[in-house]
C-alpha cells in the first residue's frame, strides 16, 4: 500500500514526491517518458541557455555605444551545444537515481484513473491512499488553413534545430513568443512576430509592454499586433503566411507560441468523478484537492498560474496535505518574469495608487547605458504594497524583495529602513519606496 502515488515526473511531480517522502510517506512516482519534464528539457533551462547566448551577441553590438567595437560571429551549432550542456548539467538533479536517493520509488508506464477511483499503470492496478496528478501540459498548434503542410516548431521542438532559421515567423506575443523571437533575432535570424492581441505581453503593465516591443524592434524583429494568421501556403522550404490584414510573410521556419493545453485527456478523470473545467484543467480548491476524495493535482494540469516555481510550491503543498492532513493552502503571491531584454518582472495586483521610478534616475542603469526600464509599486488604501512591475536588466532578481513585501503586506517605509547596496538596479525599488514614504 502506497501512501502517495504521483502521476507525472515534471517539476510538480518531482517536488511533490520528494516532499511526501521527506515526511516519511511511502511514495511511488509514475512517469511514461523521462523525469525532469518541460522545464528541464524544453522550457526554462534550454530557453534561458539560448537567451544567454543571444544576450552575449547583443552585448557585442551594445559595446559600440560604450566605445568598444568588436566583430560578431555566431556559430549556431556551438550555441546549441551550450543549450544541451546546460540541460546535461542539471539533469542528474531530476534523475530517477536522485528520486531513489530521496526515498521515492519510480515506475515507468502510463497511468490512468479507473471508473472506481483507483489508479492503474499499464493495466496493473495500484493500492494507494492518495494520488497526486501532475501530468503537465502540451504546446498548442493553432488551427490555420494550410498549417498541416509544414513542420511547426513549438517550445518543445525548437531545440532540435541544427541550423539557424533564416526567416522565422513567431505566432504569439506572450512570454514564450517574445523571448524566442528576440533570441533568434539577436543570433541573426530575420524574425516576424504576429500577435493577435493589440499589444505584446497583454497581461503586463502597458508601459512594460511598450518597452518590450521597442526592444524587440531595436533587435530587428518585425512586430505585427492586432492581427492573426489567415492562411499558410507551404513551399519546399517553409512557406508564405498571409495575415488578416493582408500582409504576406515568407518564412523558412514557423514557431507557435500561443499557449499550452493540460494533459488530462485519455486518463479517465471525468469518468472517475474528477471535475474538469472547460479548458481541460483539473478543478482544485485552495488545498489542491480535486472533486474526488484522495486525489490532488498541481502544476500545469490545473488552472493555476503556469510557472515552474508555482508548480513546485503547489506540489509541495498538495503532497504535505495529502500525507499529513489538510493544513496548508496555496500561497496568494505568484511572482512572474518574462526573460526578454529588458526583463519584465511582476507580482500581485495593480492599483490606482502607484509610485514609479524610471531608470533614467537609477545610477546603475545610467552607468551601463540601460535607462529604458522602470520600477513601479502599487499600494492599497492603507499604504501597503500589494503589487508591482520592474522592467530592466536582471529585473527578476529584484523581484524577490518586492514579492516578499507583497507577501508580508509591508508598507513602503519598511523598505526604506533597509540599507541597500549602491549602485544596483535595486535602487529603483528603494527609490520608489522613498518617494511613497515622503508623500505620506
């Protein structure tokens, strides 16, 4: 009898299983493919490794503005070697051997939930007290006339490229689309980004969206917003995309970054009584319980924010609640970062009461010639920090302090009382807190 069976070996499954094992539970993790999931093999790790190479290329170009001229040469095969090396370096941490060392047993196979509310792996039933479903998600390929005639890249398959795309069309102006469009443009591809919504990163602050669009255009990306792909005419190498506004865009490669769909189909969830929403997500409460007793869910398979860090934290909560008893709720604060250059980091909610410091007034930004960013905090009527947005180099690093302030419901004066190292980009947050404190 297992205390917890975890279905899925991505971030949520790994963290959930190890959390339960650390609490003394007898845990089995079931994975049909390889442990590590999207984050390790096709998401966070390879994309940030690619972005590092693209950033190095951009630094060569930026150096001229600082009086340093250099010759740029991109070897795409070596870039991809770097991407693969990053994955290989981290891979052992997520390996079956690491799970075994943490006290987690593992079984290869495909798990389904039977109509009587049990779990079976490749037809063999398991006996368990609790089940954590952490099967993740898959990228969406949009339904566009003619798209079936080409090999569409997604963030799952783009890492298989062996040559730099000559002309790349990116569908989608969210984090994935913006990051990859900028990266490939910096490496030398001619990139066109098509965004159906009226602006890039529509979830983020309007000014942040504008700054990112300007940065992508400065890197050579052609950004088309407020239009969609109407049709695709395949060719021997690539094709031609026609937009709803009448644009005709030639491409050698097409990359879809228009969202992800949860992996819930074919698992027997609805038949067993596990509620699924209209988008295929497993419905969970604040304890991450599903509608079927003894079944829990976390990560991309739920409707909660689709971030690796959220998946890990939620899985830890779900696993602890499953094996110890319902004691923890999921955190309300979910910071997020889009790793374009400049980065966009955000947390909490936006209010009408705000303090903004543009980075023309941040000395580190001035010294580095990177003054295009901003730091903005939002406050409630009691003066507590409830959210904020940071745009600039390494914005994600500064976000830690802002997220803590939101979590602890701190007032701006609490940040002014902390000595911050100078000169850093963190001065933007401190100066915003000082401005708010002085204004009362």
